[in-house]
């Protein structure tokens, strides 16, 4: 698929998603079973989504996993109380960021 075709498809999908953005999710969209995860819809600019996609590709992970990791990191930072566990979590997040940074530089 050419870049122009891909952009047209993205624009079309974005427009369609905007039409029904306030409609409730269908029963098919709700995950059943043990997982009680919730899907959030977030508005981002095309530049932001491009940057997320680029970073995810460089890290070799899906963009949704990258964004989910960022949200989880932010939540962990919000509830960090200076305990050893929170410090280790912060260190682990920093190491992951460093790995992504090194992967981006090696890919350049």
C-alpha cells in the first residue's frame, strides 16, 4: 500500500470513528472472561501518532503496548511513595527507556 493510499485510509477511518465516538460500545466490543480491562479512546494529532508508531517500531513492540506501558508508568509514578519497591519500579522504567533510546540510535 502506498503512503498516499494509507493516509487516505487513515483519514477515512478517523472520520468514521468521529461520527460514532459518543455511541456506547456494542456487546461484541466488550471482552468477556477473566480480563476486566477497559478500552480508552484518546485523541492524538497525526504527528503524535506518527511519533508513537515510530518509537514502537524502533522498540520492536506494538504501538498499543508502548502507550499502555507509558500509562502504567505514569500511574506507578503517581502512587510512588519512596518505598524500595517504588524506587525499583522507577529504575526499571528508566532502564526500559534507555533501552528504547539505544535501539533508536542503533536503528538510525
